[in-house]
C-alpha cells in the first residue's frame, strides 16, 4: 500500500485531534476555566478510529493499544453529556462494536497479527515496549479523567489530565523520532501548547475559587 495513503490517514487523524484541542482551548479561554465540550469527544472518536487504522497500516501496536483503551472513555463522556443517546441505535451499535470486531479479527488471524506487530526486524522489541509505555502513559490521562468525572458527577477535564498529557506526549515524541514517524511527531507537538495553557487556566481558575471561598469565610 502507498506510503502516501498511509500517512494521509494518519495526518487526517491528527488534524481531527488538533481540531478537538482547538475547540476545547477556545471554549476554555472564553469561560476562563477548563471546559469539556461535547464536540471535543465527538472529534476524539473519529480521530481515534482513523489513528487505529493508521497504527495497523504502520504495523504499530503501541498506537493501536492506546486508541483502543481511550475510545470507550470517549463514549462514556458523550453518554454523560447526554449526546450519545441522541444517536440512532444502529449508529451506537456500530460505533461501539468496531473496536470489538477489530480485536476479533486480530484473534482469528493471530499468526499474521503477531508477525505484523511484534516480529519486525527493523523494529527492536525494546522500542515496541517503550512505545507501549508511552502510549499507556498518554492514555492513562483518559482513565484518570473518567475516574475523576465519575466522582464529580459530570464530564470534566482536571489539571492532572493535562499534566499526564504533557508527560505522555513527550514520551511519544521520543518514540516517534526513533521510528521516523512524522505524523506522530506533528500531532504530539501541536498539542504541547494547549496542554501547557490548560494547566495554567486550571490553576488560575482553582486559585480564584479558593480566594472566593476564603473571602466568604472571612
């Protein structure tokens, strides 16, 4: 398959990921606090499916694993915002089943899957492990976000979400440089500014909230 087509799929996924960050960033700047817009999660789902396809075409297990875990967190957030239930039932079944069907395909064709993802002469095992750790760290932010949001009773993006994002992103960029993957490098680099800015907005918002509470107590 043409490398241009493969990179085009990955680039489109990263454009959607960048668009979700832009939507979230603009909404947060206007509100002067970190927000979790519905469109953020909708774009995340579309981008995740495309990046998972890109990972398969690039024989990159680290990418596939990271997207599989975070995909269902996106669905949970859409459901908590009440937009998931508004989709037609057929669409919900389709979107929910795609990753499960992919896993079924991998298992049914395990020999091909194992060879394709884990037995490549030009990709050492240590690099695959490093990529998986980087993707897991990056994905951990959504596991944390899901746990935090369940406690809060609504979909929110806490400061720690962005701190984990910065850490995981740095690891993925290192991995991408070694693998000569311009799509991952470009996608992760564009998110750095947004992650850092959201940390600043989050801390500033928390400080204002604490100041108001202290004033009321006085």
